[in-house]
């Protein structure tokens, strides 16, 4: 991979996640203030991400891998996505907002795999080179939050719609830029594609092992409380009076980068089980801190809860991806990663977004929401999943080198 190619791929990753980060974090706040939506509608809107994750393997496996060069399909989707984001941002009610968002997320979620495919195709040693390129995706997400929260300060009802315009503009830029990326021809052209291959059913054999079965079920269950954070953390922080909530939430992604450096130490020193335990424990602690924190003397609890994102994500989800890769081996590696993505970001998050919306609606008060009671639900559920995991999962060593 040449220096020019590395820069191209890094820009691609930066824009890919800048587009997503521009609107996703603040959407719940936007819907509550501009559209008058309650918790159930907000949760339903965030469920579009899960529907997109469920449908994405079919788009990539049945269409992209057989008929289109990945970079061209990436460009076409983002050009179309730019128009959709504009109309989403100008919607006046939930009935107009939701169908456009659903179509957009069904189109957007496959671009994550397409971007990875373009990157992997240009690398001689993906295990060493990919992390340096993918890091720019996290930087893109951070840049979007910092720009909105600290520079533009678009967290009022009148200005939040501009986040979709910003996302649309960056999507348009990425759409055009994608056609300049190195060619990535369809990898399965002429091959027979089966449903089992597309959705990762070939990896179901991994479930014969008790450890992996416990891990997969725990991954699905822990995604239920995870959905509370993605959909309602920003509305919560704004409602309790934290300034620049969107900008402050980017410290979660910054900590994600830092804790990624510690991940090999934990995996190699403590084994897989206790690394995963640390990740699940962090979810429970985060929600406990949110329950008892405030924007006054307890603001340190809110910031700590945000910064815990690095442990929450890296120590559980990244460790889980590594574990899946090791258990699957080269033959069913892609199928196994597809299965874990479908189970977590598809099924688990779908349930979580729906449940979170219903619980938030159940605790509406005259002045806003009873957030303490709301956050204790995902906290308690996280601790329950943690106890089940500790009881049934046997420790394993996973050798991981950066």
C-alpha cells in the first residue's frame, strides 16, 4: 500500500464516520425538541440502525460482492444519502421523518462493510495496516461532535436540523470522493451465493462450544442496555443542563482510542473472560453514574460515565470480534463476523431501542423525565448479564498483538 493510497483510505474512513457522527448522537434531542417526539418514537427512530444492520449483509452479499465495484457502490449510496439527509432535516413531523430515516439507514449501514472492503483490498498485511486507517473513522466521529458541540454550538431546537444538512454535505463530498478510490472489483462475481453464506449461518457451528454460545448470548443481551446510551444519553445530558453535551460526548470516542492501546495488555495478562467482564462492568457503572449524577456538584459522574465508553466498547465488543476471529479460523472468518454483527447490532440493538423508548416514556414528569429511575433499568440489566457471564463462561487466553 502506497502513501497516497493510505491517505485516500484514511480520508474515506474519516468522512464515513463524520457523516454518521454528525447527526446520530443528537437525533434524540432533535426529535424531542423539534418534532415533539416521545421516548417510543425516538427509540423507533434509532431502531432504523438495527434494521439497517440486519439488511446490510443482503445488500453486500447479494449485490455488492457479485455485481458492483465496492468503491462505485459506496459513491452512489452516499450521493443518494446526501439527498435523503437533506429531506430528513427539513421534515416537519415524525410521519415524514421516519420513512426517510429508515430508507437512509438501510442504505448507509452496508457502506460500513463496503468501506472496509475497499481498505482491505489495498493492503498487503491488513492485520497490521487496517487499524491505522480505521482510526481515522473514530477521529471523524470525534471531529463531528466537536464541531457541533464546541464550534457551531448547534444544540438548540432551531439549529439541530442543521446537523442533517452538515451530514448531507459531507455525504455528498464522500460520494464524489469515492469514485477516485482504488478499484475494488466484486469479490464473488460468478460464484454461487447462498443465504447461509450471506447471513453467516456457516458460523453456527461455533455455537456447539459452550463458551462461544455463552459469549454470543451475552453479546445480544448486553446490547439491550447499550441502546439506552446511543438513543437517550444526549437528550438526558441536555435536559439536566450539561453545556455542549454533543462535544463532551466525544470524550467517549477519545477514550476509545486510548483504551485500545491497553486492550492487548488485558487480553494477554488477564485472559479473555476478565477483559469481557471489565467491559460489561463498565456498562453497569456508567448507567449508575448517570442515575446519580447531575450538572452541578455531580457533573464528575456524568463525565466519568462518558469516558467509560472506551472500556465499554473496546473491552467487550473489540475483544469479542478478536475472540470470534480466533475461534472461527480462516475458513469461516467472514461468516462468523457477519453472524456476531447480525446478532448484536441487529437483534440485540433492535430490542434495546424499543425497550429504552418504552421505559423513557413510562417516566415522563412535569419537568422532563425521572432520569434516575430510567438509568437504573439498564444498570441493573447490565449487572445481571455480567453475573450470568461470570457464572457460565470459562476463561480463555487470546493472544493479541497490535
